[in-house]
C-alpha cells in the first residue's frame, strides 16, 4: 500500500516533509496525525513509507526495526467496506474501527498490537469534517486511552493543507484530486518530537488527549503560519 500511496501522491502533487528523524523504526509507539480530508491519506502514508515506515504488519526481515519499520493505522469501517480501498486496508493490516462496542474492540486490538511492540497510527479527530481553516478539531478519547493503557510514546504529526488536493464529501474530494493533477499542490508535513509516557504519567484521560492535541496543533500552526488560531481560541 505504501508504493501505491507514493504513486498517488506524485500524481496529485508533492509533499515537503520535515522532522522525519523523529519517526521510530520500532515500537511500541503511537503516531497521531491530523485529518482534514480523505485526500490527506496518500501524502501521509507515502511520507512514512519513504522514510522507512511501511504501512503493513511487521515482517521477519533482519532489517525490520532498524533499516525499516511498520505502522498499522486505525481506520473506519467505511474504509474496509469500500470495494476498492477495503482490500488495500486489509493488506496493510489496518485496524478496523466500528461504532460503539466495535470501537472498544478496535482499541483492544490496537492495545494488543502495542503490547507486541508494534507501531499504531491514529487519526484522533475520527473523521474529516474539517474546520474552515483546517486546524485540528477536538481529539477523541481513543488516543489518550491507548497512550495511558500502553504507556508508550506518541509521535505528533501534522500537515497543511491537504485540502488543496480535494476536500468535502468523497465525490468532491475525488473530483478535486483529479484537478490537482494539473494544479500540482505541495503539502507540508512535519513530524514532531515524541510525547513521552513520563509527560502524561498520572494524568486524567482528558488531560492526556489535550496534551497530545496541543502538540499536534502546535505543529500544524507552525506550518499554517503565525496567524493560525491557538487551541484555546477555537
């Protein structure tokens, strides 16, 4: 799936990455990324893939965990139910997130993966109903629950502005992506230093979520410009 993401990103535009040295090649760890459109998935996955993090289950290769690593993203059931994307998501070892009780099952599966030393990717906002300026929306509890339960570092990642590829509904995003072949937008993406377990030890879950959101938002703000709103101003 990583090579497909690279191909799509090259087709639709380009990515200007920074901070890739903060990406781990082995786990356990959580990668938390802002989410504004379905069109941001290829740039994110392609950047991780080219940095050495393959979107797939871990392999038995001698270089696994040193020269390259693996990341398994959590994804909504709609992704798995899609005729075209579903098989790719399964091949990439993504963790399916459903509604209500199914969400708890997904968190349990992600927790077990972290317990095996894997890297889990998560979009903490949960959907793509983006704000007008693209700033991160309120994170859901899942990322905090995983971080607290597993006591693992959380690597904050932000991008700006993948909506220039395509945004809105799936049909509108796809239509935008087609025109981006001509427009060639550049997406900026930055990986920040990890939020370490000792930073949130003893915190309430909501405080952990807020801490992680603040780190992702700070990175997004550094990409969007100094006039972007601060988290407490939203």
